[in-house]
C-alpha cells in the first residue's frame, strides 16, 4: 500500500507543480483576441481582452505584419491549450487528493 | 498508462523524427519497457509502465545533422520549458508527459548541466549510461524507427543502479522493470545474447550486479549470468 500511496503523492506533487507552471506561463503570454475595426472607411487592428467586467481594446496599428498576426494567433492557441490543461489538472488534483484521503486497510 | 500520454509521446517522437534528430537519440527509462513489445513480439509481455517521464539519451559528443530547438518543436502541444534544481537542468513539462535529456558522465564527472546547443537544451550527466549507448537496438513502432538500449543492457543497467537510488519508490520500480524485461529475455530464448552483453561489462560492474542480485535473492538470474 505504501508504494501506491507514494506514487499517488508524487503524482499529486507533480500535478500541482505543473499547474503552477501553466499559471505562470498564462501570466506571461499576452491574452486577448485580435479584432479589426472599421472606422470611417479605414481598418484598424485592436487587441481585445477582458479585465474584470470590462473589455479593453489596445490599439495595434493600421496594418499588421503577417508575422505579428501569426504570433498573436499562436499565443492565443497556447493560452487556450494552457487553460484546458489547467482544467484537466484541477480534476486530477481533486481525484488524487480524494484517493490519498482514503483509509488504508489494517 | 493513459491513452493521452501514449498518443502525446508518439506525437513527440513523430516530430523529433520529422526534424531529423530521432535517429541520434536513444529512448531510455520506463518507456523502453513499453517499446520492447516490438522487439519481443510476445503476447505474454506486459507493457504496463507507471511513469509519464520520457528520457532521451544523447551520445556525446552530440552528432546531430541538424540544429533543432526542441522546445519550439513541441511548444504548441502544451509543453513548458522548466528549470530543475539549482543547476537549471531543462525539462520540457506537460501535464501528461515530461521530456528530459541525459548524457553519460565521464571522468570525474561534474554537477553542471551538459550543454547541447544543437537542440537548445542542457542535460544532466549520469553514470553507467555509456553502457547503454554501446548496446542498442532499433525497433519499428507506429511507422517510427526508435533506438533503444538492448533489453539485456537495460536490465543489467537497472541491476547496477537500483542500489544507488535514494527513493524507495524508484528503487522498487527499477527492480520490477528490470526483472520483467529479464524474464522476457529468458522466455524469448535470448540467454546467449544476454550473457554476451554481461561478459562485455567491466569485471567490477559484473561483481556489483551479482552482489546486488544476491541482495534481492535473485539467485536464478545469477546462475543464468554465470553459466
């Protein structure tokens, strides 16, 4: 039983650590969606993101290079990926904590 | 092993292969146990593994035909570049799989990470890994050609190092994995190959293996190796 418990503990520690790493990575990578506004016939690019209840728009320019658009797309994809993995890790952590709380047979 | 871990591992291997560097890496650790099924081709062989870490052994000096940033190669799968310990060993961590690179330790050894600029990573140097580099096999798995230590080398290597483990869990895992592979070698009539690899080892290492096996009452294996 000790071996299984040690394995579960190790898995729990790993899961918590990687979850924190994902959270850190989320903080570092720019969030939001790239949107194009049409104002008086001209197109302008903005990065839209939510801050609490408000949606903020950060002006990015009239024209964006392909590289810049690609970079923002990649960043968005990564943020979604990290959020999904954090969600899965939350479930795993909950499950492992529950398993570790269980009583051992005498 | 979870299905997600398995498919993620294969995807990583596929990308390394496409980037042209898989041929220069050796998959070691528990994942070799899984891939040995393609070598043994036996229904009785259990491929069960309990780890999500995949270790790649890099022969030194590294001779890669291409320069590849490994982290950039797998970043979009959700891997993070993490730094382990005070020395800053790089690990590529994911919720379902952790990738680590290792190199053999030579001479007096060092506690500094070994830099592999061709892959934009570093790796800890560990003892006895040269023995695995000298005895490798290649298998075909899911359309990939993967280099592994010979199963006999894998088992013998574990029989040396399990005593050096400080964590009981890793110590037990080493023994369990080594015995599983060794018994399959016997079932697959690979005793002569196993003995050849054992006899190629340094006498001091052979002595260590025999004494370690004695400490866990594996007298049958001692007899097979001594024949």
